[in-house]
C-alpha cells in the first residue's frame, strides 16, 4: 500500500474523524526524532507511532536503571544495564506496521537532527535546548521540548518564523439552514431556531440552494458579522431579488498564520506561558524560572537535587531568585520551587502520560498543519497530590533499588505499600482502559499480596482498536479485550495481581458484582464509552460509598471527574429523554439537515433488512405472535403484520423473491416509491405554494419544499442504491447474487404508474401523529387489519414460507454503508440538502466517537493523578481536580469538583451520600419485621416512617397488619416475586411523618 496515496481506514478509522485524510497524508510523509527514552520519551514515541507518521527514530545514550521501570512501560527488569532505546525498539515497532521505527544510541548532533522534520527533546540539557533550538528554527525543523520532574511538567513548541495552520480547531465547518434574508445594507440573514448557527464573528461563509435571492448562491466566501445565535449580517443585499425559501449557509475555514520565537528568546517572554489553571498563575510563572534554575543546578552539581534535601532546595531557590531579578515576577511561589527540588528525581507514569499526550498531539500538529499549536510554553503541576507535612517527615524516600524508585522518590515507601494493597475495579478495557492498566502496572496499584485489580469488558478486539488501544496487537484480533489487556499489564509488571472478566456491567451481572464485591473494593474506574454504563457504575459506587474515577474523550477533547464519598457530587443520573433524537415527522417528511437523511436511511435499513425478517421468523415460530402484535395498537399492528405478509406472499402482488433478478426488480421499485412516489404524494397534500391558516407559506422555515427524482440508469447514485438494496434484499432471503448485469435486468423491470391520493393524511407534527393514534383507526384500516389477520391465519402460509436472515447494521461493513450513503444522499437531493461523503456518512450513521491516542493517554494520566489522592484519603475537596481539555486548541482547564447537593428532612441536613444502613439479621437473630424496622429508624434517627417504597412497589402506607411481616416477606408479598438469591441489600425509600413533603430523603439500605 502506498502510504501517501492511501490511508489504512481499517486501522485509523476513529482517528480519521479527528485529523482527516489530508492531515493523515501529510503525517505519512513526516519523519520524527524523539530524544530520550525514559518514561516521557517512550510515551510520546508510542502515541506518535500509533497516530501514523512516516518514521520515528528514538535516541538515547543511557542505560536502563531500576527507577526507569516506574514509568517506562516497554522496559523490563532484564533490561537493567542495557541501552534504553535499543531495548524499547521492538515493542515500539510492533505498535504500527505502517511506521518505520529505528533506534539511535549515539549522541545528539546537528547532522542527526537535520534528517527530521520534527524533533522532540525530552531528556536534554538547557544548553542543548538552546543550541538545537537555534538550529531547528533556522532550518525550518519543528521543535518540541517536553520534561517532567516529579509532579511538575513543562512543554515548549517552536514551529518556525511562519507557520500556516490549515484548520485551527479541527471542527467540521459550521452550517445552518436559512430562514430569511433581508434586502438591506447590510443584509441580515436569519437562520432556523432549532439550533444556533455556530459561526464566529468575522467568519467567511458561502450560500447554496437559496430560492428567490439566488444572487447569494453565486457569491464567493463572504465575511459575516454575528448579530445573535440565529442571525448575522453580510454585505449589501438591497439590490438583490427578494428571498423566497430554503438555502444553506456553510462556513469556509480560513488558514491561520503564526509566528514562533526560538527557544532562547522565548525563555525571556512570560507572555508566551499558556495558563491552564488560573488559580496557579504565580506558580506557573515561577516554574518557568524553576526549570531553568534546575538545569543550572544540574550543570553545576552534575546531579539532580537529593530527595527531600533542604540544602539543595535552598540552593535551587537561590538560583530562581537570581533569575527573578531580571524577570520581576509579581509573586514568586517559593513553596513550589522547594517542592520541585525535593521531588525532581521522581519519575511518575501519570505525569508522563499527561505531558506525553500533550506533546504527542503537538507532534501531530507539526506533521499535519492542522489544529492550533501551543504558543509557546505550558507548565502543569499536580503538587496537591503530595501528602501532608507530618507524613513527609516520617516517610522513607531513599532509593532502594526497586522498580518503584521513581515513584517512592515522591511519595515514599509506606505509600507504595498502600498502593500495593489497593483493590480496584476497572470497567472497560478499551482505549482509556488500556492506558489506565499501563499506569496501574507502573504505579504498582494492587500489586501487593493483599491487592487486586478486577477488569471487565465484554468486547473482543477488532482491527480498528489497534490504533489507540496500545496493549493489543494484530495477533490478538478476535480475543477478549480484558484477558489480553490483563496479560499485557502483567508483562509490564510481573507483580500485578489482576483478574479479567468478560461481563457486561449491569443488573444482569449483579450476582458477580454484588454487595460483598463492592464492599471489598477501595475504588472503581470507569473507562466506558456510553453514558448509561457510567450512570450505572456511579450508582453502585454511591450505594456502597466507594470512590470512582471517570474519564472520557471525543477526538481531541477530554474530561476527567473524581467522585469522592461525602466530599463531591457523583457522576449523576442520566438525563431523561434522548436529546439526540429527531422528531419522527421531521425524518419522515421534513428533513433539512444531512443528519436527518442519514438517520432516515438507518431507519430504512433497520426496517427492511432487520426488523421485518425478525418479525417473519417470530411469526413462523411463535403461535401467539399475531395476537401479541394486535395488542400494541391498530397502527403498529397494521405496519408490522403488513410487512410480514408482503415478505411471505408470492404470486401477483407479492414481493417474495426467487432469484437475483427479482431482488433487483424489488430494489428498482423501492427506489421509485421512496424518491418519486412518496415525494409526489407529499406535494399533492402540501403543494409548493400552499399557505397555512394564518396566510404564511407552508414550505418555509425548517420545511424545505422537496422535488421528486426521475430514475436515470446513468446516474451513479441511482445505480448504487439499486445495487446495494438488491444485495441486502437477496441476503435476507438467502439468495446469491449472480453475474447477471443489473443494467440489463432493469430494462425488463415494470415500474407501476403512480397517482397521488387525496385520502392520504400526512402528519405535520409528532403531536398530531400521537393524537391520531389515540383516536384509533378508521373503518378502512380496521377492514385492512381484519384482511391481514385472515391471510396470516391460513395454514398454507407457514407451510410454504421459509425462515429469513435478518441483517444487523455494521458501520464497518461496506455493503451496509453502500446502502446508507446512497439512500441518504438521494433523499438529500430530494430536499436540496448538500450530500455527505462516505467518510462523514459512516461517522454520523454509525454514531462513531472520534478518538486519538494522544487525548486518551492524557485523560488516563489525569485520572491516575486523582488516584494518588484517593489512596492517600485526602479529606478536603480543595485537593481534588476535575479536568477539561481540548488538545486541538491547547485548551486545558483544571477546576475543583462540586460538592454534593444537600437536602433537609425534619430540620436535619443530608446529601446523596447519606443513608440509613440497617442489618436485617443483626447478630444472627431472626429477621426484622417491618415494625422492627420502623422502630429502629425512630430510635436511631428520630424519624417516624409513614410510608415505604421498593422501586415502584408500595410496601407500606399505614397498613398495620404489614408491620408483623418480615421485611423480605413483605417485599415478596407485595411484588409477587422472589428476591434474587444474589441480592444482599434492599433499597427502601421511606416517607416520614415529620416531613411528608420532602422531595428527597435518605434511602434505607436494608441488609438481608
């Protein structure tokens, strides 16, 4: 495969939605040098290789030390004493077959650097930074400097005198549907109010499909001035024709030119420091000086400061004060300088993951010309991870010659033992899960005799995973993710105690992840790709009062959240309703965005090739299918049973195919129905010049007036639809496609003529549709339903029918996407909506979440920094952080998590973390009765239970006879169900006589 001309879409599928094809092609021509193969260097190299540049050379003269094993995940104990670059080479090469990886074990020289377009320095002196910085700046080589020391990190970029950014944020160009345009100077464009237009002031846009004021369609990119979320102004439109209807306005992205200073000059410019935590402005400005001073200290002493040495901390602080004599900072954060000195020998996997992820994303920018690069300095610290002063004085921080030396240098040996004792539950072994397991292995989480990591993931490895789930290799495709990831983590750290499951976390797995399981945990980490699963895990953690780490990514964007019992809010309940759902009437009759036509195409696929075959099979195997369907209402029954009959019937009027030619004929007729007949019927009901009862045009606003299409065998999209639909139709009937020409078959196909019917009613709103459903069907529909029931009741129908083969939509199946793309774009043409290419269609219809390894690494690192705090049991919310990042534009904000919401019951304040824990069989005695429970709550909490609920079931509402029943018997009696044997705890919701109107009350957690 030619790397420049072709992109391996199977491997890079998720990443392509982040960077795009053109940027990927540029990356595939770029050679990168990563100097330094300690933990930070290998993190950067790993991410850059996964992202798919042309070649990566890793350089390191040094030999592996024990301390390297705490952060360098490709080094093993057997590598101690051997060259780091050489030992890492094979593992790095295995990450991506399209990237050439080599090792250089000699020194950095100007001749070496000039062989590369991008150079990354991670373990070099300040003199080297300056010297090579001048060389790179003068030769047009992009330079990135990255460093971590303990809990502090530094990042620098120099992309040259003139650097053009082709796409500053990587977002899709904003588009909006036009609602109206004034004839004025300046003309004001009004957009539909179903969503904000999303344009920035000064953006350039083009128009298409505008009716009436057609001069707009011929304009080149025109600059706009934003007037509000749904309007903007353009140039003089006073001489243009009057606007009538329709139109789409689309942003035209403009390139951005940037200038960078060489490192020697940038060192003197504090204005180039990018702030990411506005509560730490003084600290970041101080760290800018402190890292320079640290280089001076090393140059003079030939070593880093000794661990927790007061004398060395004083010496470093003196050097910083000297630098500040010229810099004149308003405030010098002397505590940060001293802490940097104390911990500079530390090498922490989470810090390397954060800075490494950021740095690797800057490499992607340097290679591709896409996204806004860092200008030019970034400092990041997590000093709030450190234990208190008293703990520091009693800890042993000396090097002991173990794989954790880089971590114990910061936190001490006692903390390391505590890490080893942790029992953690990792849910998800995908992209973030792999990164977390890497960090867990390097940190030694759960690696002690009493510790354990339990990881569960129900998925198996696919090829597209390999681009960002770096624990997997091509030979692992088809294997369970959790098992392969667990093995890879044990390979990194043989001391890891890890158990792999393939369970989906949910009510069905509560027999495994029960009360005893959660009560035995120290915490959980969510590495999930859907909100529903996050909400469920969050609820389990709240119920059992266990902390939870949560993180997610969307392309270059990422977030992290730490949930701490009694201190913070939880992840929270899933918002009611599906905010991403489109109104049914919009999809059926009034689309105005490509998302509408793609969802309509998905619905067509599901209905024709999955739901109908499934219903046929149910009908053939289940004698009660028809009666059960009738119970769903006449409208639904008519649709379902009608599709079943038409799929089973044969002969005149039937659609059951017997050959490939029959399938092609069906597809051609289906094309006619969808893109001609249905549109003609819609226009018959609502003609183009129809007006509403208020005299306004019906076809205005979000309603775009459609036009029917005429089938043309020379039109590529028309033929692609027929071929794709015929292929899938043949598949559900078990018919094999033949070599018979589709074009020749089409010559013999009879397409019935169509005449619109005045009796057809088309719903304009979903509300109108629901109202008609509530009214019930009319006499004609009832007669039609009776006729269907009679036909399907014939014994001959089942005797002559064969089972069908439903097709589950798969976004990576080309034959499925062939149908979706053609079906959607034809409907878009009906409504003058700009078509979407295959790449865009796959993302929208397949609901693909864009992903790239750089963001994933950074998010996992941020989560593990919070893990340090959880293990130390920090009890003040000020120590914890939530993070929000957008690496495309170097947006990086840390904030305090929110505390839990409070509520009051009978004058006492509670939060979601408060509940009433009751042991139903305390001391092995007979189980409590409901009366005992009511009395217990009165004695312990001075509250009188007047009502009790178990889910939707009302257990007690004043019925005195129920007070004598045991709680479990009462639950069985009221619900008429047995309590599942794995259930150890019942959640009972009380109401109290002292405050019956309370919207929130503490839950009674009743232990069986």
